C-alpha cells in the first residue's frame, strides 16, 4: 500500500477504447469533491475507490404558526432545501486503461497536496500504514465467524477469517480469473472479460467436455457418479476426428462454457478441501471473476455441494470485486467509531442495473463491459436489526423472488416500466444515456418488487425529485384532519365488539388510499369525491382472503399488550382516519404505542416529519392522544427507511445463489432501542409493500398483526382473490396458530 500526494504516470499512454461513449466525468462522478482515494491494482483489473460529497434537494416540512395571524389554511408548509451527503464511489476497469484513468484523476484533483491515494494489490506499491481513515462498513450477523474467504482475482487467495481482526491466508491457486481470461482469449479471440462471460452463457459445455456417460454409457452407480458429470474437461477435443480438427470445430460459446466450468469446478473443489481441513462450514466467494455471473456461481455451488455432501455452504459477496479496494480504503480505521454511520447502495449510480447484453442495449454494453461502477451513500443514522425478529439469520424480507418466478417478473417489470413513463418525460433533459429501467441483473441481489420500488425512489432522488407526492400528501392530510373528530365520535357510539371490527375495517379502508397503486390512483384522479366511506364499501366482505380476525378478537378479550410497534403506511386518510383511531383504542386499553414512519419520502407514504405535525394537530382536538403524548405513552420514531417496503435486518452483502438478497433499508437504531426498553410484545405492519411484498412470512418473537388491502388486480387474481381483497394475518409465535399461506391459486 502506498500514499501519494499526487499521481504520476510513465511515458506510456493508452487511448480510451472508442467504444466507450461516455465522457470520463460520467465515470468519475463528483470528482471535484473527492477527498480520499484507494486503488486495488490486480493482475488484470484495477479497482478504484474514493470518497466524495454530493448535493441533493430534500423536502422539508414545517408547521405553520397558527397562533399568529393565519396566512394559510394549510397545516404545514413544504420547502426544498439543499443537503450535502457523503458518497463512496467504486469503479472497476481493465489495467489497459489505468494510466489514462489516473491521468484524468490527477488532472482533476483540487488541492492535490491534500489528497491521499492508498493502493494495494499484486500490481501496487509497498505498504505504508496510514491511521486517518473515516470509514468502516457494518459487519453482518455477529455469528458469522469463522468462515473461509475465497477471493478470485487473476489468481485465487484463500483466507481463514476467525474474527474482525484475526485472519490468515492459508492457501491459493494460480488458476483463477486471469486463467479464464487468458485461455479464453486464446481459444475464442475475444479480448474482453465480460464478452467472454457472455459467450459462456450461450454455450453448451457438453459439446467439448467428456462426460461420465461418454465413457461408461451411463452413470457409474457404484462410485456415485451420474452420467452427466464432467469426467474430462475439453476431453472431446482430444478425441475428435482428425479431419475435423480445426480451430472452429467447436464453437466459441462452447469452448468458453467448458473453460468456465473447468476453472469454477477447480476453485470449488479447492475451497471445499480447505474448508473441510479447517472444519469450516461457510465459504464466502469474492473477486471480479464471479461478476454476479449465474453460471459461475451455480458451478461453484454445485462443486461445493457435491464434494461436501451439503455440509459446507457456498455464499457470494454481492459486490465481490471491490474487497481489495475497500480494504485499502478502511486500513487504519481502528480509531474510528463504527457505530456512527451506515451505508446504503445508490441504485441510480451503480452500473449493476445496466444490461450486459449487447442485443438489449449496445450503449449500456460498452459502458458496463469496460467500467463497472458502484455508489454508496452515507446514511446519517446507524441502522440495526429489529430486536423482535425470531431468527435474524434466516429472515428474508421479500415474499417473492422475481428471478425465480417468470410470470411475476414479467408483470412487475412491465408495471415498473409503465410507472416510469411519467418520470422519464420529466427527467429526459438530464438522464441522457442513463437508463433506469434495466434492473434485470441478479448481480446486485435477487430481483424483487422491493428492489424495483427502491430503484424508482433512488432515481427520483438522484435527479432532484425528492418528494413528488408532497403536495398531494399535504392536501389529503389537511382534508382528512377535518373529519377526524367525526370519525372518532362515530366509533365511540358503537358497542365494544362492534367497535373492534370497525377499527380494523377503518385501517383497511384507509390503506386503500395509496397513490402508488395504479388502480387506486386512477379512481382518485377521476373521482375527487371518493372518500373514506366509499373505500369501506369497496372492501371485500368476510371471510377475507387471509382472515385471522376471529383470533385477534379473542385476544382483545385478554389483558392489554405492554407496547405495540406500528409500522404505518400512507399519508392522509390512511394515517389520520384509519391508523390513529386504532392507536387511540390501544392507548385506551393501557397499551403503549410506538409509531414508526419513513425517515425520508417514498411514494405517498407519511414521513416522520409529517407525522409529528399531524399528531400534534390531532392531540389538540383529542384528549386521549394529547394525554398519551404528554405521558410518553405514544412515541413517534423514524424507521430509518426511505422505501415503500420494509426490511427488518442489518445489511447483508452476501447470500446463496438462489436467495441472494440485497438489503438496503434496515431499522433506525433509536427505534430498536425504544423497542427493547418498552418490552414491545405486539408488532403491527400495515400496507401492501410492508406486509405483502415484504414481511408476509417474517417470523417474530412476539405477537404480530399484518394488515393490507390488495390494490393490484393481477396480484389479487394470482392469489385467488379480487381487487380490494383483504389480508388480515394475526400470528402468535409457538402458540399453535397456523400461518395462512399466501400462494398462487
């Protein structure tokens, strides 16, 4: 590792490939604000990391002072303010471009004598420690250690990791990504690594490889060998008829596929031998050889499972190629406070969402084939697990993995692209070649409804549309508040039994008012008079699609809960006429309530800033709410999320091939602390995004209530229901209550 005040290149110069259509400042973004650099120079690829800042518009709400002379009938005002946030940039490029890239960085550094460059890797300089780094990423689950880390770059390094500061390189191999690239170039005349992977994805290795059945005519049962097992990589090329021996005898695709299988299997077997030798059950694979490529991950996983009979787990780091750059970046961070920040991936600035298929978009192919980019924004809050997860290590927030469900994937991608039509029209002058509809890759986690919705929010924020629904929310909040007292009075006139059902029905009716659902937004735009009572009439009659109301009602006859954590959803009618009366009833029973709302805008979801103002206004007209606030029995806390969905765990940058989950939004540390202190024994999750697209199968260590109205005709039909079908799911852990299934009919 070396530290430099500036960059100096030799006399040799490389010219940027003419296929790269984007200017350098589109690759090295926000360079003028860069403060710290790190470079991992490998045998084939260079990885650059740097810290910078970026300025964004943010929507702020401020309550009007209605004690003075009123100047507006509105409850609060909305202002757009500039906010500076920290951002980490990670860039990968082939070593052929290193001098041109470094020259560009050097020429654009401001006050270069204050800048620090840290370098590592096989092609880097000598080591010199520097102890002034301000970055440290969160770790994953606390029980992650020990594990085996297999970093596959040009070669392979195998590291046994026993703790955050105790690790040892125990082996390696010269057969790695450089081998695949080098031999692949000789065999196929293809010079680009990504193009070689593309060839491999289209090939049939059985045309080149000799299988067990080619030797024995079938499987070899006595040795436990199936007929389709590779007996000899490239074995058929050696026995091909002499007359047909020509360099084009086997297709480029077939040879690339055979080569990829050969190297991946070799690495997988080597890893499992080291894992068995050191009694390790988990192997994490990283390095740009993997590149999120399904064939590579599948082959390695198959190899690990085959040689260990399923006793060793193969996992893959989501941003596997940046390990060295991150390590160089974090070196010397021992004195930093790791509890101060969390980091979240910015989908809008990461090239992983771009197509790698030249058939789909040649412009994207040129960019992603040579330069791979990842951007992470610093979140000014520490995000942690929900303490009430029954098993955080097995928790998966998403209900459906679209990479495995072709019909669902086709539908939701269509919906996502349709929803972006209006966004694209508004952003056309600034997006240029940057595409926001290419979220087809599995390299950045499994494709889910959550990742699609989050991508939309990131793109809006990146191009300074921080809260497109702010005026709609403001208008609906003002209107709903005028009916609050009438709604509460109507409920109080009911008997206790009638009121409990009416309260639940009110939450469900309020949840109909979701501008993120096209069926609802069409109704709200065409019928401005559509209101709370009309929404109640739209609801499905009991029995509901998922109906645990009877169990919930019986529970209400028992003692009150100690504390209820309520993850709320939409602004307007939802929060004011649906949720708040329900909360009021819980408070009247003697239950403390914590309302968790988004930290930042997403669709028309209520934010913590808005909810603070709304609750104060409700308290002014409702003595129950006012007393609960004064006695600290009603608490409002930001969730730490900026998403229409809900993720309840720590960031996890790895996963199985078949269930690799990207985790961006977790829970605010303050919220987790409140949950512990108040001994929360009931979690309520409301809304389609939070309770159906995510967390439907979440197992909690306390009672839970998941409520949502299905506002999507396709999803309702698939689940055997209809538009405005109801999901009301009450669960008690280990109490013998079966969890209702939510599966296609």
